[in-house]
C-alpha cells in the first residue's frame, strides 16, 4: 500500500469514526446499553452527550493508532509533539460536525 492510499484510508476512517457516535445509540455501534430510564419525549432511551464525546476520544486514539501503524509500515514513523495531537484532535472534532448537527441541531418533525 503506497502513501496516497494510506492517507486516504486514514481520512476516510477519521470521518467514519468521528460521526459514528452520533448516528447510533449503541456503544461503538456494537454494544447495546442498558435502558435505565425513558426520556420525557417517549421516543425511547438515548445515549447521553458525555458518553458520545468519550466514545469520540476513544475512536480518535484508535484511528491514530491505525495511522501510526500505516506510517511505520511505509517507513520511519516520525515522533510527534503536543502540537500534532492538538491539531488532529481539533480536526477530528470538525469531522464530527455533520453527525452532531444531524443528532442535536436538526429539527425533527
């Protein structure tokens, strides 16, 4: 796998992983959570925002690990400083914006 394909693979994984917590009510889209109480709107149980954000942080590190593995496979993996993680963390939040809008800001009829 060359560098171009690896780069696009990491970008696609980042987009999918950033939006995954907002498009389902299961933990990591696989583990159903226990229904403790139904919300007042009567639409069933929803995953709280804090849990969605925690899931995003875990998925950020998973995507980062895959990216590091692909980089190491292509050649030397470069050491990263805090600036790299600050920028990629903000980029991950920007990539999650469509899912956040679809879940919390879109009007439901």
